[in-house]
């Protein structure tokens, strides 16, 4: 539904003619995010600063127009989809790194700053920003904060919420507040803690302050091949069970290895049932000691073809394969449906067995590439959307996989968010009273429900079933 | 039991979370005021209590619900003490890095509700960083859970954080799940007495592998704890060149408290200047965290001055324990946060009748 001319006029006055998109063909570019559960916004508005965000939000509130904040559109749970139309608030023009304080080790950034741009800027001071989603070459810090994103190195360092010390947020009524702050032990309720990961449903993030960490003295990257995904899972449990929490501990199965090797030639052995990629960082001495202990444990669990990256180039290549894995899967099928469930780490072998069985049952190839150390699965169901009826099969398979995750004591999402992809399943993990407690917050901050409507919570206005979703791998090279 | 000079009309000691929720709901429906009580180690925190009808104790909620060694997670009821829980975890080579002052005897629920932390926060962060699930009894008698038992979870709003440090003003924590940590292979305590202890502390904090705890006391003593692999600890210890001290220093240190006690929290870079200006009393500080604790015979004027300086630096001064008189004179919390209005609305959504510890919290 097109916005009234008068509203479009006001939007143009607020952000400038060039920064309002409303032609149908142009709007289609913003129809999707990392999934294809598309919905075309009525307008896309690109504010240049906080005042413009405030003015747009106020205008939208006056006219009861939904507002959906949007970063790079790499999200995998449909968080940036304008499910009920309205305004997509595209924040990519707000991409200034306002300040890096190398002494306090903090960075203040606008929401549209790309994760890897912040990494580079921090690196010039010998610092780094720990959360490293695989989409980091494109995804934004504002989006990361809204989704509470993770990444391979969150195993040791923690996810986004552990690194955000403050947020500037524009609420549904257009008021602005700074949540959190530079001092520890802020007086009053931890609104920052709730804002991070609220998926644009409580407010629009206009600035983010994050903690930076000193780059470790040394990094060792290990790659180990295993005969089966089962033996690799046991190896993961063994490492963690021995009280070793490496910086990263990632797994790729045979399907993934094949696709990645064809594309990146990262050196993963093609005959392996699974490959583990392990990063250990810290002092040189610690790295040596820990990596030899990890090597020992991996060998005890049938690891073959153990390799330690000889230099930075080799390390980068090994990681390029991991970070680009999902894009590479496009070689197998053009579409994928990626899940993000988490199980207690010891249940990995069980859940992976179930995932395989479900894939076989539906005759759909499944590629597993995931944060094994955290128990955070990423089964990619691969398919070709052009094949009639396939979507329904994919949905059923995905639902069964999530169901298995929950049955094994797990949760729906570890780092991608709930959005519209898993909101129908929230009652699987939370009872009515649990959901009601969360909804109390939603009603406080957004009483009319205009901010990113239809997300996170079961949505009575949508069919309580999965809607079509799959990312074209060609668009998703960076995952 | 006495809180701010008031004794409760009655004491409830439910033995299950369900019973606790019911007791809370019943009291709230009857218009009674309820104060959650854990180990009673922080009952002086906050403004003076207005009414005290029911003391709702968690002392019988002491079960460990699940301890999964290989998953590095634990779930326990709120009334278990930190010492009991850590003794269990210690049996499998793990621990929870929660070491609040005024120990021992803090309960898990108490530490979370009060937001207390200790020296180990330097390395491990506050419980905010490793609580993975909470179960909370709400004033309407319902039990609500957030998070789960997995170490990574973005399913729904992170209410785990909302209840931490809320002093039970939104609900009573009845159980919590944590990500736990492996006990370091080697753990060495070093100390030095220096003319410029802040400079020495800074040197320790800038080591390539910083200490897991670094504390500084008014007598010029710096106490650090190095942990990790043997070679790493040895190398860092050699770089510092300080003398070794017994590990008991930490349990002694964690017993620090006083009848009049304030916590100053500021950006770490501002801490030294603030502490230097403190007019008398004793203090100890975590320079890497940005927290100092100030004890002694604190008078209203000194507290006002120190608080003004802390707030000027972007932080706060909170009275952790004080006479009702002092709390009335200067307030426990200081200037209200800019988002107080939002916080009150959140409180309204959970505790509209102000059943929980009326008058005590910021909201």
C-alpha cells in the first residue's frame, strides 16, 4: 500500500529527495534480507543522522505507519522484512566511526558501520572487536546489536551483548535515550541488556558503543579431519569437557567440505567425514601448550590429517573456507534454508544424527557448518526453488530439525534471531507466562506495536506455519 | 531479621519455586509488601524500606537442578549459597567466578538481584555475562522463565539481564542457569607494596595476559591473581617480579564490608582521581574494572561530594549499607538515571502495586 503523498512529501523534506525510495521497482531491492520471506516496503527512508531518524519515527507514529530498521539486510531470520509494509528505515548512511579510544579500548560508532570496517579501524590500534559473524564483510554493528549476533570466536569471547556497553535508541514515540554507559554498575534497570537482541521491536539503534580487546600475542589455527561427523562431535565434547575453551571450534561436514574445496581450495581433505577448525589465541606459551593438548585429544578421537597453519596466509585460507562456506554451497543447490538451533554441547552427536535422518527422509541434501564448541548448529537444507513443491518439504524438514533441537534441551536460535522465521515456534521453548513477561516490555516501549510488527512473538495475523524462505547463495557469498 | 529498622509481619520460607510464587501472589493480592531475602548479606542496599509485611526467604530453595560437567553449565535454585555451589562445581574442576564482597553466605539469587560483583569480574565479567537462564516469580503469582540451559541463545528478549541488579523489584529470582568456567590449571597470587600502587596496577593490567583479578588497597598494596597455563603464569609472574602471596588473601579480601559502605563505579580511567579525593575512611579498588569500595564513618557531606565527583565522571556512588538516617539524608542511589521514566513504566508492567520492597529501589 503506497503511503499518502503528503507523508512521502514530509519524508522527503526530512531526509532529502534522494533518500526516499518509493518507486515500485526500486522498492523490490529492499523486499528481502538474508532469507526470501519477502515483503515490499511502502517506502525506504535513508536517514543521515539521529535527528532525521527521530523525525521519521515521529511522522510514522502520527500516521500509524510501521517502521522496520534495516542495516545491511544480511539477517537470516527475516528481522528486516517489512511484514506489514510501512517504512524500511535503512541506516546505511549512518556509517561513521565516531571515535576509537585506544586507552579506554572502546569504539563509538553509528549503526551502519560495517563489522569488518570496525575491525580494520580497531586493528590500527592493536585492538579488535570480538563478535565476528560470518557475514562480517557486509553486516553492520547496528544490526549486530539488534540481533545480538555471534560468530566463530564468540565461543571464548562471548556474543555481541557481552561487548556492547552503550546504545543510543530512538523509541516508538520518537524520544531518544542513551542506554548503558562507560561505567560499570549503572544505577537502575538494565535496559541496555534488553535492547540488545530486541530485533528492532523496541526501538531504532542510532549509536553503539563497544568494547575493544587487545589483539592476542599469538594465534594458532588447527585443522583436523575425522572419519565421521560423530567422531568429530565426540572430539568437541572431549575438548570442552577437559576444560579447554578455545577461541573458536568450528565443524564442517563432508557435504560442506566438498563445496568449499571446489571453491576455495582451503586444503580440507575431501575424504573426511567432518573437519574441525580450531583457533587458540593468547600468549605464545599458552597457544603452544593448549594446541598440543587439543591435538592430543583430537587424535584420541580418531582425528587424521591434523594440520597446523604454518603462517597467517594459511590461517586466513583455512578460515576463508569456513566463512565462505554457505556461499559455496550454491554449487550443490541454488537455495538453502539455514537453521540456528543450539543444544547442550554433549548432545551434538544425537542432534546431528537426527538432522541426517531428517535430510534423508525428505531426500534433501543437508550441509552442516557450525559453531560446534557452543553447540550451535547450522544445518543448511539445500534445494532448488524451481522444483515444484520442494519448499513445503524444506519447511517440514526444518521444522523437524528444530523440534529435535528443542527435544534435546536446546533453543531455537543461538545468534540469528527469531524474527518471522521461528516466531511460530516460540511456544516450544517458552510457556504463556514466559512469553507474557517478554510482551510486557514490548507494550511498555511500543504500545501501539508499530516497531517491526509481527516479529519474535507468535503472530496471530500470520499463518502459524513457515512461510517461504531461502537465500540465494549467489547473494550470500559472505556467509 | 531487621531491614532499615523494620521487622517483618511474617516470614515465609517456601520449599519450592511454585510455593514461593504462590506466597508472593497471595501477599500481593492482599496488598502486603514483600521483601525477598536470600543470604541476608545485602539487606542494607537501597533506600529505606517503606513497609515490611512479608519476608520471603529463599533459604529452602537450595537444590542444584542440573550440573552438566561436559557442557560447562549448571542450573541451581536461588537460595543455594555461592560457597555451596562452588564446592559442588569444584568437585568437577569447575567454578563460577562470582566473588562478591561481604562474603561468605551470599546466595545465588541474592548476588544476581543485587548485582554485586568482586575482583574476578576483571577477567570473567559480571554474572550478566554468564547467566544463561533465569526463573522468576512475579507479583501476580506467575513463574516466568527466560533464556535456557544452552550457552548461546537469542530466542526472545533477554530478560535475564533485566532482573539482574533490579533488587527484586520486578520479581523474585527462584532459579538460575549459568555458563561455568574450568578452574585454571595454575593460579598464583602476587602482591607488591609500592609508592605508586596505581602505576603498578596499571602495569599488571597491561600485561599481554592480564591478571584475572587486580585489587588495590589504601595502604599501597596491589594484589593480583594470575591464572592460566603454567608457562603463561610463570612468564607473567616473572615480568611483574612481585612477591608471591597466599591464595587466602582473596577470601580475606572478599570478607571486606562495613556497616557503612559505598560503591563507586566510574569509567576505569577516572577511578584514581576520584579515590584520591575521598575525604577519609578506608577504601579498596578494582582499577581495571572501575569500581572502588569506600567504608568508614561516612558523613552526608563527604558522601555528597564524592558522589558529585563520581557522577561528574559518568558514574555513580551507591550506598551498599548505611544507617537509615544517612540513606534518608543523601539517598542510596544518587541522581536518577536519565531513563528513570522508562524504568518506572517497566516496573509498572511487573509490579504495579509496588509490592516488592517498596521504597528501596531506584524505581
